[in-house]
C-alpha cells in the first residue's frame, strides 16, 4: 500500500521520527531537488522554528493523529529556499511508526502565512460581528417598539418604571453595538480591482496540499477576457476558501470539485427553484454586468429541508464539531459589494454554489431624482406599503402605523412589493434595504425610472449599520431613512410629514 501511495503523481514521502525521508516519489525528488540522492535523507530547514514545527507535527502523527502541515521552509541548496505545506497521516512499515506526507509547493513564506491568517481572522471576526449586530438590531427594534406601546397605556407607576428600564436598556445595547461595529470598521481594508481568475488560482495554490491529501481533484474552467470585479481581495479569498472547505467536507472519501468562471448570464434566465441567500439579488433587466464563479462538487448534497437555512448563521449539517458560520460570512461579504450567493442545484451526489460578483464599473442612478419632490402633505390617513423580511419588526411598525389611522399592506419580498406597487399607488413605501430576490436599492432603481413620484415616497429602514455600500446609497438619495432599532414616534412623525 505504501508503495502505491509513494508512486502517486503528487509529492509524497514516508518520514520517520528523526525527520528522515525514508522513501519518496519522483515528484517530491524534483520538488526538493534531491536528484539521485540516497534515502534516508534528512532535509535542511530554513530556520530552527521550521524544524521544530515539522518535528512536532511528525511526533503527533506517529502517535496516531492526522496533521495539517503549515508552511515551512526547506533549503535543498545554499542558493534557494523552497516553501511547502501539506498533510501528514499515520503509517506503519515493518513495525515502525512513520508518517505519510502529501506535500505541495507554495510561494508563500511563513511570515506571509502568518500575515494572511491574521488578516483572515480580522475579516472573519468583523463579518461575524456584523451578522450578529444585524440580528441584534432587528430584535432591539421589536423590544424598543413594544416597550413604547406599553408605556402609553394606563399603567401603574411601578410598571411604567419597569418599561422605561427596558427601553433604556435597549438603547444602551444599540450604543454598545455601534461602538463595537465602529472598532471593527476601522480595521477593514479598501476595495480594489480584482482579476477573479488570478484570485481563484492563487487561493487554490494555498489549498492544494489539503485537497490532494483528501483525494480531491480540482477541475478549473476559467473564462477568458473577464472584466475585473470590485472588492477587497482578502475578503474574497475568505469566501473562496469557505466554499472549497464546504465542498471538501461534503466529499470525505474524495472526489472532483469543478470551479468555473464566466460572465454572468441574465438573472432572468436563472431557474425559479434556486435557493438564494438573503442578500441583494440583481434581477432587473438593465442591471450592471456581473462575473460568475461556480463551485460544483460530487459530494453528499444538501437535503431539501436544509436548503432554506444553509446561509443562516450557525446552521450546519456537519454536527457540533462545525460552527456553521462559513456560508453566512460568505453571504455577508458578497452582499456588501452587491453580489449574490446561491445554491442552484443539489442532489444526493452533488451541490453547485454560484457566486455572482459585480463588475468594477462605477456608475450612478440618482441624477434624475428631484430632491424637491418630498413635500409635506396634510393627509391624515395614508395608504402604506411595508416591505421587510423581519416579521417581528413588521409587527411593531404595523401596530404603530395602524394606531395612527394609516392602512398598512405588508409583504416580506421585494418582487411581490413591485407587483403591488404596479397594481395600485401608495402614499408611503416603508422599505428594508436588504430583501430577498429584489432588494430595496434595486426596487428604488426600477421605480426611479418607471415612476419617480412613487420612488420619492420611499422611506428606507435598515439594520446594516456596517455596510459601506448601504451607507453610501442612503447618503446619495434624497429619501429619508431609519436605522434599526428606531423610535416609533420618530417614524410616525416622518410618515406624517412625507
């Protein structure tokens, strides 16, 4: 068995406890410039720390563990340094405990790896904080709203004091969330123009050792002449790494992962039964150009009952050993640049995840909006359309507006909102920025072209206080907005004055 493994086309070696390479195949000889050197052969390490790291990994493996080998430097000759990583597996040969190593060359040094891991850690922490903050703001909006409703009832002094304490605590939580987000935001790097083919290839080079050791073959089908996408490269690497890790977990016995890049087709041509994450999904005919990256594995697939939840924070199909934040972080990162992530097709033998990224061609859609169109009206009772996918928040807003004498229609979906607006005019449209299928920005874009008067009646609500694109959008348009959790009296005043 060892002989068969050593003869594989990937660099493979058998290593003893003294760090000697006892046996190796031709690809490893070529990689380490061994030529006809006899084995056992002890490699020269670029530093003492690299040698100690390798020694500790070998000790763990010969004691029965499987280890990922981080990037270490070897020096086959005085003129060069070779950086490798890979996986180590327990092996026995003639009664001796050995390690079977599957290796991959990389241009990344140990210092580069540490810097990359630090950056990725900051990105992951930042996105996780953003996700949790968004959910907290939605919940706090409900707590603050219902406490304000109760405070207006004829209650005892003690009950009134308790409600005031609840309201003050909710506002304090909001301030704490804002402070936490401001700290994370300072660490975020800026966007740049990215060649997606180059980014995918570079990320694969870092993951090649682990994929090879898991017996996973990667097929790359790169589109030619693709436009650059606008994003932060480290964040996109996190997305690619998380999706590839999910595919690897779905194929524990090995398999094929196909990665394809291309110009995205019209969103109108996509199958209607896809499972889409709750981020901005461009479905308008005149939308920007996009680049598409498809990841297709032949693994265990996604159960139909799990499909609606795979992008939710902390949802996992792999048991308690996995945190379940990978795809939700991907959704958050991609949503911030106006892209989408979705599952197009699943079966018992595979999953396809599609990431759609906007081409880096900035443009503005707001020049034709007249900021003077927002004039106060004397109308007391108004017809209001409320569009928000957070049910508890909708309930708070509906109660508040109904008590003010307004008639309120509710929908939790952007495309359904568009259909209702086409069917009848509304005096006010209260709209969440991030919506399934058709988000608030896209709905505004459509209406500003079709019916600028209706577009001028929109009031935006959002809990995405960290999203730079959302904040820039709200600054660019003349429409008012409310940040969750908001004061219901302020909302009522804003509706009266629209």
